[in-house]
C-alpha cells in the first residue's frame, strides 16, 4: 500500500518501508491510498514518475479514495472509467478530461481498480481477494475484519438515509420518516404532496432543493434500501420482499434494485444473506 503523502511503500512480506524507485520492488497489487496530501503529491513530478514506474512493475494497480488523483496524474487512468470520493469528482473531471469519472459507484475496475471513500476501499480490497482467490476466502477475510456487509461495486456512494439527516424542514423531516417506515404505502408525488399540505409543484421543488434528489428517486432508493435489509435478514421470497417494499411486481423490483446496487435481488441475497 502506497500512502498518498509518501515516497515509500510498505510491503507485506518484509514489513518494512522501501522506496518506490527501488527497481527490485515488484508488488502483486499496488494500491495508492488517498488522504489530505494526495492532491499536492499529484503535482510532484518526481513522485508521480515513481508511481508510474512502480505501476509498470506491479501485477495490478488501484487507488483508494483520493489516491485516484495520483493515478490520473501518472497517466494510469487515461481513457478509463474510475471512481473517487464524490467531493473530489468534479475537480478530477476538470483537471483530467481524458478520465471518465463515475461519481456514484463505490468502486470500479476498468483495467485499474479505484474506489470512492476510505470504507469503499475495504469493499474494493475484498473484491480483489475474491477475484484472485474465490468467494470463500473473501468471505473469511470479511468475517475477520468484522465487516457487516460486503457491497457490490455498482452501489451508489450517496445514501438515502444521509439525505434524510440533512433535511432542515420539519415538514420534510416527518415525511422522510414516514417514507422510511412505510415503503409499501402509496408514495407517489401526489400522495406525498397531499401529506405535506403542498401543491405537487411546490412539493417537488422544495423536496428536490432540501434533499438533493427528486421525490421519485428518493422513494425508489428508500425502497431499495428496505428490500436489501429484508433480503439479508429474512427468508421471504423475492416476490414477498417486492410486495413489502412497495414495488408493483417482481420485474419492476429487479430493474429498480439492480440499477443502483449492480446485482439482482437473488444475487444480492446469495452474497450477503446471513
């Protein structure tokens, strides 16, 4: 693992730090960590050249969080899709237009690995373990790290629950709690606007401004979150989960669930149940 503010790398075999310019250093997987110094180090030509050279001697290359900036500076992400922390996504897009930044995914593999925030780096690392050593070892590693849930790379960084916590309007705060507690209810814009005592137009404008997403998208995300918990914690059928979470039918559930999560409800349960 290469720290974003260091010119040295700590290897698992030796346990000691070695210079990234050491020609004998040939990692199986090179992961560049992010941090407050990442943007500064990305402008250090000698450091960036060292990372580029080390990457050529590595079996695989990846980044965690803002470490993507360093890989981008080294030209290692040119023409590739990559993830980074959502707060830095616009800046990375502006500085490195040849890079296809995905601001939503928690991790991406497009020849080079990249992840969003620090905790998403755990999901990325577990996926690397699974890719090379299989599901059983990845699951064992997750248990040893006391990881509650291994997330698929297609999941979105932005959480509906974080959005709810950011609401400053008492009216919307109560409404968001109602949505979370009653996913199977009629949560159409018309029904929600009536509950908030607002016209549909005023409601949509207020909701989108305060929460950051449209009412329809928020409801869909909340239902998906609720479905994920039921798939993990119960043995209810997929159709049963769909009904409890307000999806019109199984087909709609599959489409709505797979879009943000990246896997079908059945695949999700196989990976994460229990």
